[in-house]
C-alpha cells in the first residue's frame, strides 16, 4: 500500500470469486463478491437512545415520521449520516396529532412555576420536626443518615426503633436527648429523639407502658418555648388507656409550655368517622388537628398518624411525618 501511495487508514478488501456447478445442466455460475458485512446493525426501534459518530440508514418505503426521526437523529452531526435509498419526506402531521396538539398547548399555556420548596434547600431559618415510625432503626440507620430532608430537621423523633442498648445510633450533627431500647429481644418497641447540637432542650416527661395487650410510650421535649410530645400507641391499646396517657403528658407539659405540639403514630384510623372522638378529646386540651382528614398516612390507606397542635403554625415552623 505504501508503494502505491495508498491511504494507510484504509482497510484492503480482497475480492472472492467462487464457481458454482449445477448437476442438471452444463451451465456454470461464477460468483464474485467483496466479503463485507455491517459491523453493527439494528432495527430503528432498538437504536433509540443510541448515539454514534457515523450511521447508515437503510430507507424503506412507508417509514413513518417518527421512525425517520429516530433513525436519522442517531448521529452526533449531520455530516455523519448516510442514507441508502431515496429520502421521501413524510406527510405533515394531521391537525389532531397528539404531539402537534401538545406543542400547541405548551405554546398557549403559561409555563408552570415550580414553587415547591425542599427544607434542605431553604435558606430561611426555621424550626422543623420530623416524626417517623422507622420499624427497626438498626436496619435503617444508613437510610436516615443519608436522607437530606431528615438531616435538615431541627428535631428527629423516631418510634418503633427495635433497638438494643449496645446499638450505635449516633447521627453527625445531632445529640440524642431521649432513648428507650428493648431489653432482650427486638420487638416493635422503642423510641429515640435527636436534636441539633446547637439547640438547647429540656426533658419534660417520658413514660412507657408495655403489657400483654397495651403498649404506649411517649416523651415530651421542650425546645425554645414549645413542648414537642412524641407518641406511639399500639393497635391493641384501648382508647381509654390512650386518653389516660395523653392526659398525663399534656398536663405535665403545660406546666412548662403554653405552646404544645403532639406528633405520633396513634393507630386510630381517622378515616373511620366513629374515631373522630379522638379529635374531640384533643380539642378538650385546646389542640387542633393540623393534618387534613381523609388523607392516607400509610400504605394500607389508613390515617393513623397526625399532629394535634396548640399553636398556630407559622412559616418558620414545619412538622413532617414521613
């Protein structure tokens, strides 16, 4: 190739000549070919998402507009596209074509303004509380530590932690202000509360009642001038037992705070109207339900987690149940 001054980037291809003899006649067929095959070939549909420097499109009769678009847009630039066959522009789309109608809608309607604000991205100073039934903190501690929304909270209250005293549950930037573990066997039991390191707090009350049937536990933590009460009530506990404990913790908290927020997994489904008696009971303490009624709080389409509050929710105070 050097002697012939041939471009060294070219690949030489040797032609092959084959003679095919027939048995029934005296004719002989001679076949001459260059043994070249595509290095990569695929259908238009399979090529979607692929990007290449150079492509060859085999144009077939009857290709739709979308097929032509997908096939001819695989190369990074127009000079890298090669067509086999005659390119026949497709017919313009009909007036009722779904894509055409969507473009008209996008041009005529105002663009939606994204107004959702994520707590971890907010620059405003605020006090936020996150409550979550974690169902084994030991198994999910890495998820908690990597969740930016959770870590942006001022206070994290977790119930049904199922932890043991020797479990390491530290979270960077937070201090543990309340913790209750299982004694021997991990059960749907336990509670832990984290507060940001720079915040001052005061433990007001804590209690746990655990028997063969009833299981309820709570804690009350004062931060600034607000008492945040976290409650876990098992599905088997009676309403009278829950009322007794709610009365105890709210009465104790009112000695220290006028502003009270209760967050919890109460296991009383407010989608059942007969359970509205719980709302009325909380109103007797001056607490108003912040959550919207008939809104699911679980995957089983029940509403058993809610937030009764004795203060008017302001823009710098956020309570989240996740």
